[in-house]
């Protein structure tokens, strides 16, 4: 039920460069899983509110008070490409 | 030294408090065992005991704890079992880990896990599978497989893991130890590398129920860093119950009656445990959870959907693996994620992305969230007649490595008894209830939200009566 | 060829001037060194979680009240999912189908919705121009990432580029008065995109709309919208169709270029943010926001100017929408009130005083704030009062104003120094000059005698020149007619 084109579309949305084998396998595996999962669509859920939040709590708000930041050298230490005191990336225009 | 590792954490803490054991000696004993581990249970082991002697005054007295790889531990690798985060050392520590350290349980090691907590066998780890100490040809369960194996094998006194759809309870069952998933919101998620935000919860994996209570007591509490964390009403009492008089147990036949769902050996053990509970004074009756059979489907839409968004931050920009950094941006993203994520993670990202995508949201994610409401309603109704709902924790005992990796759906089906409680956000505990063909079986009790103290007490009474012997796994 | 009517809606993003970010306690920054205001949350580190800034909610409700919106009793945050280097989590926490505010209006434009979200980080480009094209490497500064944003979306009620500009000015003045934002387009604390379509005049069906981005000044907004309307008109005139797309307006060249889409049509896959809990706008919260609203907002001020002070409707709006003009005017009015009492002689009408503001604005530049000029409100009031009391002619007063703009000071002193005091009929000199004017142009004089009033112009002009504009034109005309009718 999930064809190759759909798999490629979803992979693009998810930024996954799947190999051809993977695309085929994924189509089969996801279809198989979805076949099973599909069954919930047969339930009568008319008027049932979706659970968007599990805890019965509202308005968790924080005071507008500053907290200490992380030191820059610490955060850049993890960067794949530190550049100009920031995080280097290929330019988005260059596509 | 073998005496030391046969003590439960609570016993060790008591002896330390009485001056009979030196916490540094205890730490070193475990550290050496962990460093010599052959089960691949660890992703990192401390090189030396912690300095300082402040732990004498703390509740946990310096009894060291192993933490699942996905807990951020400052300066220590925290990879959530994934190559995309291989070697990543965070600049901060997860709240529950800090609370445990402050309570006197320093970090002994980080444990192996299924990648991004996605799995039921620990075969999805980017750092190799974990072996079950009861039988090294078999899986320990997942995703907290390393934590469970480590505790069962006596390589750590206790461990903290996470449970999203059974990831504490199921490995605990397969390894013959105790595993507890608290009420959603009871423990802070700050610093836990996220899988599914509305389901993830930190919880203990321990030798016995008392140890689990000790960890829980020192990890609960509202955290200003986590908007979904709550102030736990009341306190966590250490268990003391000697029987189950007046306790009403409900058996949900919508789950336990599932055709071909549960292995005969597991079912036999379950029935024996029920009989034992009855002898202890509990009443046992069937109960209805009409929507529970659909919990697995709802779970495998909600969890992957949330995960697909939670894992979008792994984009090679600020940390983690980078591949093809000299190519264009889209290629860098897509190749990094293709190489850095394992097959199961990719599968779930795809499933989750699809479930949220335009035109499919209502049918999939939207429907799943409605099913979830119904499941929570079912439990609420059941708890008007019953104190606890009981099931086997896992439909099977530890299976052989590689036996289910070809069929994702077969692997997902391992979770069907644990997932309903996760969706409803209610607490559940698994205790070892015996062996089937020499392999451990787990018994699960689930209670209403915030019923942990009573739940633990009931589990304790049962544990006393079962007298499970976990020492064979400790070698 | 059919007449087309433009249909314009605006989408505005306002950076709030809270002390800290929307979902973490990092300070807001401006022009600071890169990446010094970050934490696990706004960096999107693994395991980090958001916590809502209560003050941002307070500001959001204030904005909703000021715009006459319904404040939602219950609203939710949603995740808006897409990949870009300035988006650390790979999703933005925003609001989707349950926003903080719905409905409302400002001036004559209806508001569709108002919601809260977090700002993206700043993507900088290496290369000579600093522009994205032609650079190969970019780098991200996360200081800005997480800044609280309010997004305001209007209904497509705007019908001209001028109206778009004027309305945005009104919005900016309103928000500035609320004190919730610096609303500075050049700094990026006020950002505006426009949705533009055209349709045959008199019809109701909407045409295909395009989205215009990158108009970072009021002038550019007006020009960009105008350019797009013209482009669409040319397309339709050529029998082609308008394609739905996003366009980048270049103010230097005036050109509109389709933006290369970041990816294909966005599928944002919105779902409720599981790391946050619902927001209930309680009575207390709304009351607290209402208490922080200023006594009078620009739209109300315009009404008061028109109805209570008798200003012309357009003038009332101009002074209210551009608060600096309104503030200056009211200070001058207060000064004139005191002055008028002293002069005793028929107090200056507000409408009369108001006419002098455009005169001042003409001399200092249309975007300047009169309060920063050399002309104090008190001196403008004095000048206007002197004209009313006929101490100086209107023309002479304009000269004085020019001098005030250049050197400041007191108008009375300037009049004295320059000898610009009014010449009135009581001065003999004026009567003598009128006689000379009549003698110099007997033809015109005869015309006037025979009833042709239009011919009086050259005679008046003669006297004006002779008196160097110090006599009031109306006075001169009256005198000439008197002389010629006797």
C-alpha cells in the first residue's frame, strides 16, 4: 500500500538518502506494519477528543528572568565545523 | 568481594551507613566487574571512583548506579545507542541523574541500549547487541537491555533506564529483575535524549522492589526545566506489605486472551502467580479494557510521529556525525542521517513522518490520539473496580539473537502487554515471577496515576512470596 | 481593459522585548558577539526541553486586546517541522489551529489571527556581498534563535500600496505604545510580508495571490506592493495567469524574483507540542494585560482628535498613526492654551494650530520627528498664535518657521530682528502702498471696479511684494476693495 514514489517522498521530507534496496525494503516493511495498524481506522471514534496532552496541567510558565548561558567554547567544541565563532554549514543557496 | 555484589543496593547502603563497608571499595568492586563485562552491557565505564566523601550523609550512601546511554551526563559520552552521536559529550547533566548523584548514587557506567530507545531486544544498538546473562545466545530485551543485563549479572547494583512502550519492564522481565515505569510526569525528562515525548519516562531497574522504591523516591519531583513534570502527591514509602488482603486484581482478557499472543510457558507462570496472589488474600477477576488490543497500533503511530520530530535535530550542524559536509546542504543532511541512523530508527522516522504528513494526519496520528483517549478511559473505569491490573509483562521469554530481526512487526508485537499502560500514562512494575524452560518470566502490575507507593507495596508482598533467585545470572 | 483592484493582506512578525527568550532563560541580544546567549534549549541539544516565558504570554494578550481580538480561553503550541540550519530542533514551536487570538481589527483592517512563536537563529553568509547567492559557506549564530515572536495576520482588506504603508505605520505606533517591542524595521524587530492579488474591480472572488518578502522599511513595502500589483496587471493583460509563488523584492532594482523554494511545497506536519502544556488565558491574566494597556491607543487618539478637537479626519489619522506628530501637536496645543490665555484675543483653534505641523514637516523631512528639530512645540504654538492675532502675516510666519528650523530660538525675537512684524490697515504706510498699486495698474483697477474680482490678483501681488509679505493677504484684498469702491 506504500509504493516506491511515496517512500521517496517521505524520505525526502525526513532527509534520509535511502539506497535503492532500502527503498524497496522500506516499502514492503512499512506496508506490512501499516496493514496491521490500519485497523484502528475501523473503530467508532465519533466525538472522542484526541489526547494531545497526557498530564492534566495547564499554564506552566516561567518568570522572565535570565539564566546563565553555556560558554561559547564549550558549545563550539562539539561543532563539526566551527566557523567565525559559529556553526559552519554549506550555504543553502548552493543547491 | 562476592559478598559485596550479592547485596542489594539497600543492603549495601545500610552497611555503608553502619560503617561496615567503604563506599569506595564498593564502587571499585563494581567498576572492575563492569570493565570486564562480556555481555556488551556498557557504552562507558568510570575510570575511577568519585572523589570526595560527602556521601556519608546522603540517603543512598554512595551506592553507584548505572545509567542508560541516553541520559545526558556532562562530559561523559551520551549517545542514545546511536552512531550519529558517537562520542558526544553533553555540556549538562539530566535532572534525574543529578538528583541521584546528589542523593548519594554516583555514576558507575553508561549502559548499552537500542538506538534512540527504539527496540525490544537491544539488537538495534549502534554499538552491538547485549547478551542475556541467563543465556548468552539470547537477547536481554530492550530498549534498556544493557541496564537490565548489568543489574541481572551483578555488574551494577542498580540502574536507571527509560520506558516508552515497555523499555524498562520488558527487559526486566527477560532478565529476571525488577523494572518500574512511573506515572508520566512523575520524573523529569530534562536531559533524557528524547524518543517519544508524551511517553518517555525514567525509571529503576533493580534486584528487588525495595531498591526500586529507593530510586523512585530520589528521582521524582517537579523540575522547572520540564513543563510536563509534576509535583508527586504524597511520598514514596518503602514497601512492607506481607500479604495482599483486600487487594482486588483485574485480569484484562482483552489482552491476556489474545489468540496465539502469549507463550504457553509464560501463561502457565502467570496463572501460578495469580494463584499465589490469591493465597496471599487478593481477589482475582477478569476485567475489560476494550480498546487495549488497539494500543499497539496507536503506539506505533504516536511514538514514531513524535520521534520523527525529536530526531530532526540530528542534522550535522551543531554536534554529532557529519557526512558529506562539502556537498550541498540537503545532501549533507540526508547522507549524514542515512549513515548515522540504524535501520529500525529509519523505519520509525519514516512511519512517523508518514503518519503526520499532509492528507494522512487525521487518518493516522489523529485517530491514534483518539484511541489513546479511549484506552485511558478504559483504565480509569477498570480502576473503579480494581486496585491493580495484572498481566504477564512480556508475551515470551528471552528469544534468540537474530530470531526476530527480519520481521519488524513481529518485534513490535513483543510490546503489546506493556504499551497500554504507557499510552494511559499510568505506573506499572514488573517483578520476576519464576522461570520457564530456565528463562525468567515477569509479572506486571499496573495501577492508577500516582499509586506508586501502593503498587510497590503489593509487588513487594508478591515478591516475598515468590522468592525468585536471581543469583544464577550473577555467575 | 478591465480595471483591476488590488487585494492585499499583511503578515507581520514582531520581536517582543522581554528580557529572555520564548522558551528558555537566555537573554535577548542585539549586536552582541555570536553565540554568547545560548543554552541546551535554544541550541536544540539532545535532551533539552522548552518552558514558556510568562511575560511573552502577557505581551501577547496585550497585543490581542489592543487589536480587539478574541483571546482564546485555551490555546496550544504546535510543532512546525522543516529542516534549515537556523532551526536547531528541525521544528519551530509555534501555534497552529488553536492560536492565542482570533479576529479583531485595527483602523479599517480586520485581523485574522495573532499567535506566539520562537524566532529562528541567524544564518550568515561568507563571501563579499554577505548575500546567500555567490557564497559557498554559511555559519549560524544562535543568539537570536528562540526570541519571542508575535505573528499578526490581517484579512486581505487592504486596497492600495499607500494604505498598506499607512496601516503598518499605525500598527507600529500601536505596538510601540504598548511597550511590547522596539518595532524597528531596520533592526528586524518588525518584519512584514505581503500577500498580493488583483481582481476585476467590483468582483468578490479572490485572484491567485503571491507572497512578497524582504520589505524591511515602510517605503519598500509600498514600493514592493506597487511593483507586484503592476507585474500582475501586466501578466493578466498579456493573457497569462498569476502563479502562486513567493517573491523577493529588491528595492534597489525594483525587481521581483521568485525565491528558490527551500524545499518543495512545505508539508509542515503540524502536531501539538508534547513538551508543553495547554495555555489557558484566565480572567486574571486578561485583566492584568488590560491593566497594562495605555490609556489611549492610536486608533482612539485619532477619534479624539477628530471629534473632540475638530481636526480634519485625515489630519487626525496622520497625527495619531505617527505618534511623534501627535505628541508634538499636543505639546504645542498645551503651550498655545497658556499663550492664548495671555493674549486673551480669541484662543487659537486646535485645527488652526494643526495646519502648522505639515509646514514644519515639509521643512525637516517627512520621516523626521519634529521633537528632534530646532523648533520647540512652544515656539510653534507662539508662531501660530501670533498669526492668529495678526501680529505677523501668514507668509511672513512661514519665513520665520524656516529660520526657526535652521537656528531655533524664539519666534518673537526673530520677527523683531528681521523686521517681519505685520503691517496692518492701521499703518498708514499700507494705505499708501495700496494707492500706488492701484495707480500702477489702472486696467486691473477698472476691472475690479466693474465687479470682476478675479482681476484683483495683480494688485494684491504688488502690495505683497512692496511689503515683503508682511501684510496679510486677506487684509490687502479688503483694503483694495475698500479703496476701489469708494
